[in-house]
């Protein structure tokens, strides 16, 4: 799970019951989970391929030869790894993002539109990753002993900046965001926020139907870029009452300052992860330096090894991060929505509709939930709504 504000991007997508064809939803979920697993194994294999036969060491030598100044060798190395990884993962991305989505009638994209989005994503990834990786290696070279600590210190302002800029700089590359014009609904949202005593962040409509029939909503941004985003697929297919409940859930994120929680968690993960990387990578390089063809963590040829270890650590941390998200972020936002609207019946129908539209598995296997679900499965969310007792009379 990316731990910037984009973590909230997957808002509400996971989980959901009462599809017209429950078996189809379960089949769709299992296929996605299987492809997730295959994707991880595939990525590890490609990273191992870099490390065996001294490929990454040879690429480092080539990169140094290709650039006029040594300072440019690290960014070129990073660029090469990123493009190679994109190419090796492309068939799987196509299967997951295009074939399966069309097979289940969810995607609205042509092949060309899908590929354009994929290229844009590559562009964004390169623009962020190449300077970032160059910076990381500069820090490792400057301070081989304490680089992990310095990096964690730098991660905080960087994550804050990214959380702030993501909604205005990166998200608009893929979709259009505009204030929505339904004045009656806007007025309801304003009243809801007033009752809750919050100054509502900007509420925007996103043309998600450009990619999919799925419905979604999310809260993102910090400071001046704070916003609640509602997909057109949600606005056009859900009743005003249901939309109000979804907005109340997003308002809950705003009131609970959840973006800050995720920024904090991201910084802690960076600190722990970088320290562990340092401890794990050094002895491995020491032991296998003949076979690897490089002898220091400060050489860019070590990037596939660091990526492999970081991937393993990330996978191990995933259940913990998702548990945190379910328990302290999403369940609380659900409770907030129930308290503010006082309408568990509407909450339940919104969840049921979401489950149908998004082909969600209402009750995934326990292991799948523990590892992959940032939100409680919708059967649980409905259970929470059924058990909900308004503390006072519902607000008028
Ligand atoms: Zn949420």
C-alpha cells in the first residue's frame, strides 16, 4: 500500500455484497487476488534475473560508459531498471487491467485508451522515481552509516509535499476533476458539513466513467488542496441519500485528519524499512559479492537487490498497514457517517449498491482480508450499520 494520500485513493472499492450474481463477484475477486500473487512472484523473478549472471553490475558499467559525466550514471541506471521492469510487467498489467476488466464488463476503455493511461503512469513513475533513487544513492554515498536515518528524516517533508501536490498535479493527468453542478445535492452536502461543524473541503466530480463502470469516492490532499472527490459513476447511479452517506464517510476522513495519520505511518515505515534494508543488504552483498559483481550498497548496481528486499518487507508490512487502515481509519469513518446521518438503512443500501457495481466479494476468505483489505469487507460494514444505535436523536 502506498502510504501517501494516494492510499485513500482506493476508497470504498474493496468489499461489497449482494451482487446480482454473487458467484461472478467471487470469481472476479479470486482472479484479481491470483493475479496479484502472480505479479509479486513475477517481479521477484525479474529482479533475481538482474542479480544473477552479474547483469546489474554489467548494466552499471555500460551506464557509466554511456554518460559524459559520472554524476549522470545513477539516474541512467535507475531509468534502465524502471523501463525494463515496466516492459516485463506489461503483459500481466494488460491481463489484469484490460482483459479481466472487460471479461467482467467493468472496463469502458478501448485498448488504445488503456495503453495511453499505462504510458502516462510510466511517465509519472519515471519523473518521481529517477530523481528519488538518485537522491537515495547520493545520501548513501555521503553517509554510509546513517543514510537510513537521514532518508527517514527527508521522507517526512517529501511525503507531505507529495500528499499536497498529488490531487492537483498528478491525479488530473488521468481524469478530469470539476466542481459538480447539482445545486440541490451541493446544498445537502453543505448542510451536512455544517451540522458536523466542519468547513467542507472542495467537493469535486471526477470522470471515472472514462475508465470503468465501478463507483468510487475518496478524500485527498492537505491544506489548500484538501478535497472530497466523487466519481460520476457514483453521482449518476446512487440516490441522493446514498451519496450523502458516502460524503459523510469522506468527511469523517477530513475530521479525523486521516491523511496525516497515513503520512505519519509512511514516515515510520520508511524509518523501519530503510534500517532493515541496511541490515539485510550489507551481509548479503558481502557474502555474494563475487557472484553479484558489486561490493557495496552505495553502487547503483545494488538497486535490484534493494528493490527485492524492499518488496519482501513491504509484503510483510501489508497486513499490519491494512489492519491499521481497517481499524483506525475506515471503520471510524463508517461510524462517523452513521452518527452524522443517523440513517443506517441508507448506509446499508449504499454499501449493497457499491458491492453490486464493483463486483466485490462480500465476505472474502480471512487470509485475503488480512493481507489485502484496507477497508472492512462490505458484509462487515453492513453488520456495523445493523448494530448501530444512534447516540441521540438523529439530526434533523
Ligand atoms: Zn474511507
